[in-house]
């Protein structure tokens, strides 16, 4: 396992981090299965566990808390807030009112008195940067969080938040968590240059592109990945963007074979090769999934392999641009772009 400094915090983190979205009802995992995965991940050198309040409506946090009990100080523990937690209109977002309440809920579910990294799960356009940063700064000073970061923020919002922190003399976001893979490279053209400029640590999610790069998706095979069962439209090869992904996967498989690598090693080696990326979040449901991904921990891709990838998916290109999580709201809601 490689270790890198998380932005400018001085905290050393593993180049692969354990994402907990599949813990609980989403991944249909039991507590024993989660504990086994956490045990194996820590034994494999992973020291970051990332969860969120919204993962299985808090169940993921509860399972992580039980799995890390007794060894919390050896782990960089991260969670998130902002996504809806029920139907109540104020049980979501990035207001002071909600963050103060929901952090306490997360700490209770995790069974800890603080988290190392508290992240805003997505930009909340209804709440000012000053409001959110002020609340996070107070929670940091209270000792309930050590650092805080953003997730799925458009590049311009990352910049705006840095400026707001400076203007109002508040603590700043020290990390960003975007989606990044060989098939979704858009952040190379905007988000990653900004994170490098401001010295943010970057924890990328979905480096296997929701299973497209796991090796299980190939031409002529039925797509039976876990993600495809509840997101079938993302795997319907009659859709042009999915057809483009499948064509790219076939060419990438040839590159992996020639290099003596698995598709997982190619995919994880690619994202962790970018100098702006600190860690890649892996989200295994089973021990077999975890071991196949841990095998990529020491993968270093040659320049020839990286060049070959560039010829298949050009730098800065998203093959499924409509799936981006940092799209400005006005591109999604027509009312926001019309007088």
C-alpha cells in the first residue's frame, strides 16, 4: 500500500480508501460481512473509511461504527451530510441548523465522539458558503470534526468556497471528493486543476465506473453486476453513451491483457497515477471484491499504458456526461436559465 499526505493537513492516508456505500441494505450486507471486509481492508493497509448519513439511511454508519469499535484511533474516519434524510424539508442541505443536528446523529450512529473528515455531500445552492463554513468551523472548534471537505462540487464552487473562507476568516475545505475513472475524465479539465491550485486532498469515488471497469462487463455477456440491478439504464447498451463505454472497455481490456494486468488494476492504477489524486475509494460488497481491488494497491502503470488509455478515452472527456454529479443546477432545470 502507498501512503500520501491528505492535501496540506499532514495526515497520511492510504492510496486506496474503503468506501462504505454498499454496507447495509444497499449492498445487502450483514454486520458480520461488513466487519470481515473492514478487518481485511485494515490488514491490507487501508487506513481511511468513508461513509455518509444517507447510505442506507444511516445503517452504513452504524455498521462502520460497530466494525471499528476499539480501534477508532488507527483509522481516518470520514462521513458526509447534505442529502435528504427523510421527507422533512429541513432534514437535508447545508444550513447550520441541519449540520449541527445531523453531525450529532452521525456521531451517535458511528459510536464516536468525533470524525476526522466531515464532508458536504453535494453543493447546496440554497445555502450561502458563509453559513455552511461558519457552522463547520464552529463544529471543528468544538472538537467534533478535525477537518472538513466538499464532495461533487463544480470547480467554480470549490473556488468560491475558498474565497468565502478567506473573506470571512473561517476554516476552509481541505478535501474534495469527485467521481473519476478512465471512462469519466471530465474533472481533469476543471476540478483537478483547482484542487491542485488550492492544495486540496482528493478522494475519488467510482474509480471502477459503477462496475464497467471491474472486468465483469464485456461484449457478448449479460450484464449482471449489482449496480445494474437497480440502475439498469446506466447499462443498457442500446443507449449511445453506454455503447461508447462498452466499446472503450473492450479496447481497454486489450491494453490490460498486453500489460499483464487485470481490468481492476488498470482502472485503479490509472486514477491513483494522477498527481492531484490522493486516494481512490473502493466500495466492495464482499471479501472477494475487496481482495481483487487490494491487488491493485501497488500497481504503477507505465507511460506506454497511460498513453494507450489516452488514445481510447481522451483526457478531460466524460463518456457519459449526463451522469456527472457536479453539473450546475441551471443545466438540469430549465426554469433556472430563463427569465
